């Protein structure tokens, strides 16, 4: 099941990427500190999702303009590790991500109407 800003299960092409539960997890991590740069393995660790799930999500978010990315500028021999690709939310992306997560919460949080009684049961009359 996917969640999108427009509703459940609809793919968003003109207004933004498809917001799956995994995409929502990535966005929540990045919104924790929206101006910081994140690398893929860091996001994977924070979400508990495998990198094979994270990198396609990051690519979709970048294609939608919600994040930007660039390679670290430092020399890998100086770092003693491979360079990392760093991802940052754009201003538009941070705003859109907050809106998408708010919509997802509304879609997944049940609302109870106290005047309706329990489904399948007649409403009790207060004595």
C-alpha cells in the first residue's frame, strides 16, 4: 500500500513522488534536521531499511526535486574510505515532505465519532 499527498494508492507524478511507508521513514529521518547532509548508509541505519530500498527512494526524491545530492569533495585516501554521496532536503522538499507526512498521518489515524456507537451494534441509550 502506498500513501500519497492526494490519497491512498495513487501515484503522484506532477506534484511529487509516491509516498510509501518506506519513503515516509526516509523523510522523517531527513526532517529531523532538514538542513543537514545525509548519506545513504546513515539513512539506512536510522530507518532500519536495507540500502537496496534506500537508494531508489533517494533517487525518486531527487528526481522530484525534494532533495539534492553531491559527492564529498575530500580525497578518499585522506578519508580512508570511499567518498559518500550526500543528500540534503531542498526548501520545497522539506515543505512538501512535511505536508505529505501530515497527510499520511491523517490517512492512517482512525478518527472516532462519539455519536456513532460501535460498528455492528445498536447505539446504547444513556440511562
